[in-house]
C-alpha cells in the first residue's frame, strides 16, 4: 500500500486538507454585472460555476486580454526566480478549471470529460487539490518538439505550477511566486511539467529558495505532493499511475531553463513560426508579434471575439456526490468501495 508516514499525515492534516470547499470566487465578486480588480486586471464572469458554459475573461484597462498571452512571465526581468502565476484551481477545491486553448483571449473555463464537467476525486489523505494550481503565462509546452529531459513532446498547454502557500486563492488570480523546483510528469507519453512555488507574500517565502528548504519547515509535504501527482487520476478507473521522469524534483537552475525554453516556444507560437495546434494566440501586448496582435477595445470588435462586456453570474451547479467520497490506494490501484468496482 502507498506508505504515508505519521509525520506526513500530521503535516497534511495541519495544512487543512480535511476541509472541502466549492470552487472559490474572485474576492469582491458579489453577484451579476460586477468586475473584480486584481492589481489592475479586471474580470468578466458569465454563467454558473461547475457547468461547461461558465467562463471568466480577463481585461486590462477595460479591454479584453489573455490570461495566457498578455500577463508577462516575469514581473521583473532582473529576478527570474520570481514569476507570474495564474490561479485556475484554488486550494482545496475539486473543479478541473483550465485556460482555454482555442477560444479568443483564452478565457478560464470548466474542463469536461465524456460530456460532463470534470472534478478530481478525494484520494486519501488528500481532499481535492491540496494546493493552489494553475499555469505560468507566456510559456508553452510545445507538442512540436521532444523535450530533451523527458524524451516526449509537450502537452500543448502552458507550463503548470502548484503554489504551496497558505492563501487559498481565487480563480483568475494573478500571483507572483518564487520558483522552488519542479516535477516532470510523463502523462500519456506527453511532457507535463509541474513546478513547485510559493507566493512571495507568504510568510514562509523568504526562508525558501529551493524545494529542499520546504522539508525544513513543512516536513513531509514535498513527498506527499509528489505522490499525489502520481495517483490522483486513479479513481477515474481508466488510468494508471503517472510516472515521474527522474523520480524526483528538479532544482531551480534546471527549472529556470525549462521556463526559458517554454517562453521561447511561446514566442514562436505568437509569431506564427510553428504549428499552433488549435491554440488561439490573439494577444494585445507583444507589439513585435504582428501576426497575433489584436485590439478588441471597441464594442464591435469585442463582440466579434465573443467577449461579453458585463458579468452575468449565475448560481453554481451542485458538485456530484461522488466527489465528496474517499478513495484509497493500495499497490498502485484504487481499493473498490464496499467491495464493488470503482
């Protein structure tokens, strides 16, 4: 059975992993026709959470912008250990929220599987996502090339990151995080990086410079999170353990190189130099990339891109009962509940 040491379990319990919440809303978003500010960025939210038609769009100065292509990778080019991070999934929530690949301005949406919104099961001892999870803007895990470390093509998404800080976050939040390392997943023979970082505003951030430092202050956490990525899909019933290339975390200099490569692949994407693989790369901030540069500030252009002007928030749909249950792992497999198949 997958081993969880007493020390690891205590760390997880103290981190609050036994509390389950609904997908968090942006702070200050109290209803329909509202906009929420986040360091100058604003949001337009339409639809009911936990449904396939729900969307959050990003704006800058009242004009549509892209979470993926317009938020800069580095807040300050002089310190490349600090990067911007888009929160897609707040800590302790279970909705599989992603940044759209193919829609204009890449709104955040609830991903679907087999025609229904996706959620993540609770695999003991974790409730939902035990950390903030999201993407690194202006990066691309290109499927046009094999990554030299993994030997696999990229998964066609931005590079992913999980934030181990204490702020629960909200969907669409733009944070500055310190990069501490990263895991290379072989997810279906695709390269899928999972960087580990911490919000620079977290009290622990000044004490951490690499993933090894986490063990000093949060013993058991880096092992527990590494293991979570290997087995969190098991409860679906149709996927096995996800291998970690190299078995363990890679250090900060290695991950900084991964980020630079991903940023370079992204530049090739928005400049139209490579196959876009369904990605919509409209952007408003990189003036040199004329092929992807657009201006959607006036109402007619905004309408043509399908970006609403005002929020219209509906009551969130109920999360299916399955996702309030526990699932347990033994020998790389889910133990059937009550003797029945998963």
